[in-house]
């Protein structure tokens, strides 16, 4: 059933959260005064060296903001975010409420929901008005379109075709009109699978479609939620050449070496539940530092088993895999991944009362990314 009221731009933080965060900010300002330092400069534009006391104060701030996030949920409950899910897919039409409840029960409190084409846009906002805190919307045009219109992704690949400029022209006005309601632009990207991208012309079309959406994201300071099948390094190279700084590459299947380059450029990589059965994804987790990783499900595909519908609740499996790989506790991994998500999606962070997500990281962002290696 469609809700008649228009969904709000963002889920506003509760009065309680606002109060807590204001309190924290006041305490921080007092600490800063006591330490007599100028305090850390936020963001990666800050060029200055921080003093010893500045560093200390920055660490305290990081702790405080972490606490701020933890206070928003009941104790011992995890706050995991599925950073890439297709919940507008027809296979979730019947039981989306149950799917959301099950996710929350498993500690998956939110899902970044992406589109493939204009056909998904209305459904995404309908879902958001149904579950305003859970559903975090991205709109975008996928490099691969379904020839017969939207439907089940599972097993439907034979109906796929390469994106055309016309798909973008149709969708772009709606994406632009929704700019203030989005936390990112996606699913966008490149897919050089020969079956639907047979020649140079098709590649160039995909690049043009990605370029236009990347420019839109840059204009609105939105994060790109990126698909890069059989085009991992092409994708990273193009994003880098366009000056994109906020990008999240999902289900990356390029060589880990390229992912490491992307990580050095400041991009994030999300890991789907198929990591439990896919050695390529396992190598990716091993190759990347914890501070570049995010959780995703890519629901309804890329689940822990091949033939079952994937759901956001399965992001929990990814958390456990990452914790084990990095030899840390589940709780520590969850906290780190939440910080990463806030940094990767500043709009989501701001909506949740984290005004400066960059302070959440103990690892500074790279100031001057290295040029990409030629191959
Ligand atoms: Zn996807």
C-alpha cells in the first residue's frame, strides 16, 4: 500500500540524541580549552601538523563520538549497516516488513538501498516512508539494464542488456529532483562482462553514463555506490580521473591489488555474505585494511548460499567473517565498520547526529593520493 504522505528528506535525530550530542560537543569544547590547543582540524584538507595535545584531544573526540553512536541504541545491540541492498526488487514485495524486522533483530539497523533504473525510484521512496530509519536511499542508473523491465535479479541475467544514454536521460531529472533526499548516488558503475558489453562503443556508453552521475554526485557532495564487475581497475581509474573522493565499491571482483590502490585513494569496499563461500572475496578482505571495509548484502543476490534469496540480516555473517579475519572481537569489528560507514556516507552521519564523521577515524585519510599504476 502506498503511503500518501511524502517521505521526509532525512530521518531527523531524536530530541534525546540531539541533546546528547550537544552535551558532548560542549564537553569537547571545554576539553579543548583546558588543553590549550587549537584542536584537530577536521577533514582531509587539513594540512597542518597537530600538536601532541591536539592529537590527544582528537582521540578523546573520537571516543566521544563513538559513544554518541552507541548511546543511540540499546546496550548489547549491534548497529550494523547493510551498505548495498536491492530491497525495491519484486522478490521483496510480499514480506518487506518481516525482512526489515528480521534484520533489526540481527543487529542490522539500516540498509542503504540502491536502484538499477528509474523503474525502482518510486518503490524506494515508498519503502523509505514505511521504514524511515531503516531505509537509506540512493538513486542511480546501473550499467546493466534489464531488457524486459525490472523483476527478479536471481537467475535473470539472460535478459540483461548494456545501459543506453536514453536510460540516463529518462532517469536524471528524477535523480536531480531527489538530490536532497539521498545519501548517495547508486547503483552506478561499469560492467564489462562481454555478454552485454561486447565492444568499445558499449564501454564508452557505460563510461559516459557513469561520468554524468559522478559529476552530479560531486556537485551535491554525495557518495557514489559503485558496481565494477569485470571492470575493477577501469572503474577506479575513471573515478580517480573525475576527481571523485567519496566512492564505495561494492562486491569488488577485480584483483585485490587494484582494490588496495582504490583504498589508498580513499575509496571504501563492501563485502557481501557470499564471502563465506567465495575465495575471491576472502582474498579481498585479507588484502584491505579494516578501515576501508563496509558491510553489504546485495540482496537478493550474493547470499551465503547460491539458491536462496539474500536479505539484509545476512550482513551479520559478513561482520563475523571480518572479525575473524582481522582477529578482533565482533563488537570491535562492528564499531569500526560503523565508523567507516559514517565516514563513507557523511549525509547519513549528519542525519544521525555525527556532525564530523572524519573524526571517527584514527587513521588519517591520504592527503595526496599516488597516481595509479599503468596496468
Ligand atoms: Zn547491486
